[in-house]
C-alpha cells in the first residue's frame, strides 16, 4: 500500500491513542513489526502557542519511520501552521483528526464536529494541503450520525483536496465507543474513493483483521485497544494474511517485551516519571493471565527500574517458568 510516495510494506497501522502512543510505545510496536505508527492527537493550538510539553509530543526517532503525526483543531490557518511545525519536526505523514468525540474537543468545532460541516472541512484540508509537502491523511468516523453518508461525503472531499489516505472508524460521534463498529461503512468508503482506505474498529485478533481486510476490501487495518499490551498482534496479522500459522506469545517473549518497554520509557521519560507510568502500563501485558491482579497490585508503588524488573521476574516465578 502507498500513502502518497511512501510505500508501506505491511498493511498494519497502530491507531493513535491519547496518553498511550508516546515514543517508547511506538518504538515497541514498530519493533514488533507494525507497518505504520501514529502519534497521539496533538492540539494545533498547543503546538503554536503552547508548552514545551506539547512540542515534545513531536519527538521521533529514525527507527519508527515513517511516523504519522496526528493534529486536531478547527481553524484552517492554525491547522496549516501546526502542520508545518509537525513536518519540520520529522513527521513523515500528517494526519488530521475528524473522529474525536470528546466534549472538550467537539465544542471547539474540532474532531468529529467537523464531520457535520463539510464546507469547513474542505477549507481546512485545502489550507493544510497547500502548507505541507509530506503525505496528508485523515481519520474519520461514520459521521455525526451512524448512516455513514457523512463519511462517504467527507472521503470524496478529502480525495479532491489531495488527501493521500483515509482511516475509517465506523462508529458515529454520538455512539462514542458503544455498540459495534459497522464495517459495511469501511467497504462503502472504499467503494467511493480511489485513495487507500485503512479500516479500523473492533479488531481483536489476527483472524478478525483478516476478516476486515477481506470483507471490506480495505488496504490496511488499524488496531487500537487490542494492541495495548499486545504488540505481537501486528506480526500475527501479517502471518494470518499470508496463510502462515499464527505463533502464540510465550512467557519469555512477554517478559522481554515488558523489560524493553520499561527500559525505553526510563531512557525517554526519566526513571521517576516512567515508573509512575509503568504502575498501570506494565499491567497491560498480563491482562487476562493467571495471577495478573496480584502482579498489578505488586507494581502499584513502583519507584525504580530495578524494582520493576524484580516484580516482573517475581511474576515469572509465580508462573513457574524457568526463564531467567
Ligand atoms: C484510550 C484511547 C485513546 C484514543 N485516542 C485517540 C487519538 O488520540 N486520536 C484518534 O484519532 N483516535 C483516538 N482513539 C480512537 C482509536 O484510535 C480507534 O479509532 C478506536 O479505539 C477504535 O479502534 P479499536 O477498536 O481497534 O480500539 C482513542 C481510543 C482510545 C481507547
């Protein structure tokens, strides 16, 4: 699949997840085989007027190339200026959020609110397209309402404005995360445009990803919640798509992933902040496993990398593994 001149050799995308897809997380999923990683959503206003903290969200490393940076906002001029800042900071792709349904965002006219206003969306896309030379993508929902008609209309507007690919999460803004994603809308958007379409929503396994690819004809799949603590899902999808048996994740693989994510986070955020983050994040990796609540309890007050390492190893012992 191509996004503008960029070639994605693997049809998998890590969904942008606010407060989750930071640089250490993206490096982890990229190393695990994911085709394309995305930043968290970043406020255009924040990039222009805001703090160093917002600019830090643009940090990237060559290993995660091509990074897609997602921005949100509603003012065409500000969005264009923010897009330039992102491109100059090393974004390989600029993505615009048309899907966020959080009240704080939609009341500013950004995110999913733009799906109700195709004219405004068109001006915004024109302004951003003219401002940057890197590939431009958008991430949309079904629309404000569930029919999918707004998604199809916006997809056509986007294609005409020079957008290079569209990710579709087929739930309406009013739906939030409730109910099922309606994959028929992904298929309808794919039918309506010639640019690549990335399907998103309710992929829970390699099998469900292959089902989405074949049922909707989408060019790539984007995984969100089921990639949290489960970066192996991307390689499993590639194997399932190629008809190769999907490898289960064994304990050494899990522990190595946790340790390297921990270490990368400590290097990036510093030990104190990283350990505070790890108090919940390490728990992602043992979701649904035996004794996982005991493990989560044991990491509630983590304050050093050594302690985190020991707690992970203790958990391994509990599981009776000989890995050391
Ligand atoms: C915690 C969380 C944070 C999210 N943050 C973003 C975001 O920053 N930008 C965005 O476009 N979508 C965001 N989303 C939506 C996801 O990218 C994705 O569209 C949604 O979770 C559906 O995919 P899934 O069923 O694979 O999780 C977020 C979702 C969750 C659960």
